[in-house]
C-alpha cells in the first residue's frame, strides 16, 4: 500500500474496517497491551501506509468524487463562495471542525471583489454574493478567489432562489475548474430545483454535494492524502547495539523459568541498546547500597529486587528521596522486613536496586505490544500513573522511519505540553524520538519480546535529554 499511496504516481486508497470496539479482547499484562486494542492496530497500519480509513460505505461514495479529480491542494486554506449566509456559516463551521482553515484573501482579491460585488454582499471569506446572484456574479467571485495564491481550494454553495440560473452557475464552476489547478467542490442545496445543475457539474468533473458538511469532510480527506504525498519520507536509523549480551540475558531468564523481566533485568536489557537510563546499582547489603549511593550522589531511591516481586509499592518495596547513609541503611532493612512480612519469609530477594533520585520533568510512556498478525506495535503517550485513565497515546508498527517517530510525538492530544506552555521551556523532542527509534530497532531485531513498558521516561528541556526511570519486559512463551 505504501508504494501505491506515495511517490510520483501516488494513488489514494480508501478502506473501511469494521469492528472498532474491543469487546471480548483478552486482558493484557502491560500498560501498552491494555491500551493497544485491535482497532488501534488497524489505524496504525493504515496511517503508516497512507491509507485513508473511512467509517461507512456512504463515506466511500461521498469521498470518491474528490479523488477522481487530479487537482491536489497544497494546503488547507479554503475559500467559500455562497449566495446564502446560513449555508456559508455551516460550511465555515464544518471547515474548521475538519481541521482546515479559512483562507485570508490578498488585498488585490478584496479589491476585485469590492468592485464587482453588491454593497450588501460580503467580500470576506466566506464570500456572500447574496440571493439574487446569477452566473455572472459567481464568475466574478470565482475568478477572484481561485487566482488568489493564499487559497488552496474552493467550495461553491448555491441555494435555489428566484433569480438563480442553476445550470449556468454550474457551467461557470466547470469553466473555473478547467483553468484552475486547485480543487473546486460544489454544494447545490436542494433536490428537483438543482437537479439539472448537479448533472452539469458531474459531467464537467466537478465533485457535487447536497450539504456543505459532506463537501468539507470529503475535502478534508483529500487534503489529508495530499499532505501524505507531499511529506518527504526519511530512512531508517540503525544504532550500534550489544545484541549478543541481550540474547544472553534473555536466555538466562528463560532457563530460570521467567518470562516477565523485573525492573533490574529490564534495565540491563535496555542498556544493551543504548537507552538513556537512570544511574542504578543492585546492592545485596546495606553497605553496598550506601557505597552505590555515595558513588552516584544523593538523593537516591531504593527499590526491592526479586524474581517474583512485580508490584513493589504494594509490599513496601520502595523508599524515596533518601539523602544520607543512615536513611539508606534504615530503609534497606525496613524494606527487606516489609517484603518478607507481606510475601512470606521464603520469598526470593536478589537485593535492593539503588537509583539516582531524578529531578522533575515531563513523564511519558514508551511501549510495545506484539500483535500476532502484524507484529510489533509501538506506543507513545503521556506517562505516569494516569496513562490508562487518559489514554492519550499514539501507535505505529515497527520498524519506523525517522519522520514517523516525530509524527508519533505530535499525534497525542497533550503534545502542546511538550512544546512548553505558560513560560515552560520545550521538552527535548529529539531525545524522545531517539528512544522511539531505539525501541523500534530493539523489538524488530528481537522477536522473542512480547511486550515492553518504559514508564515513566522522564523528559527534560530541549538539549537536556531524557531518562528511563522504570521498565518492564515480557517475553513470548516460546
């Protein structure tokens, strides 16, 4: 599909995929798995291939006429010409709702309209030629707006009134299309009164609609495809990694009968692929924990580490913001005692993970869930404890190109928070993209990985990087 929809001879593909609900889906162990329903998989596949997903057979027939026309918009700046104020406002609302914008006319366009339009009309966008307009007034308006370099596309609205010469107006629209290389859509509102005009439009190759909302939805779909075809496609980035070390780690975990890697093992796995990690050290005694903390610098965090301890907070297995040796020794002993009290005295404990206490930053989540049909589905979104509640995430199939990593970041609703609001500096988007590309390579090269969560990835201001603070990996059963 990618080869069809992109390139010099790009052709649009419109697809209907039913089954948007996730009823009956099996529960997943990771954040990523619970968020990545089957519908998100299809959205990711279609989006990466430039396929336009539509909702119904009706949409298929509504959108088809705009794609038969070869004229492609260079942007989403839309001009509206109408003979009735109400439909003009409806078209304006639909235009904005579909993510397009009203074109701002150049001075010479406004002067031309002012000279040729009646005083009671409007020379602003939408242009109102008023109800008594005949084909000559429509021609003057269309000549002016279609030649404006700030207009990418035009929608012409006609409501049948006493003076309206419908067929002649339709011919004017067809004539404009013949010399203009911009998309032009017509909306002739009515049934019997505009039938002859609609037939003339269709014979002249002009997409014709009855309601402005339908015209704008079709125009937005074409604009989305045009943007896709005009977007330069970048290549895949390959990082120098230590794959043998990762394979050895996975082999050891499997031999021990473990398919779900606890945090310390997951961090070791990510280290082999060059992910930026919070400084950490596994300590088997209080003295080792103190030495590790003094080496990396206070304050630090202590986390219990063991093959069966998956929910550390629930068993008292996390101590935050420890600032001296005494608090570390006390925290170490108290943590071991709490875990044994809640999980039993025979629970296997590897030790305590000592991590540098990170300064605050933006918390995001990176993840992957391997779909049995299509392969590794990457996820990016707002992280922390609200991940599943907010569901502000984007998905793509791995491997991803460099530009796709950037697209994933910009796709989420809370992207503006990463850009910086209320005087905050913008976040390091390049560091996020780098992590996404490393994750893409990791899951593409290692088919034994079933699911991954990096939650949170702490992102700092532009140029300051990002750091993975917690992670989890689930391996396939085979």
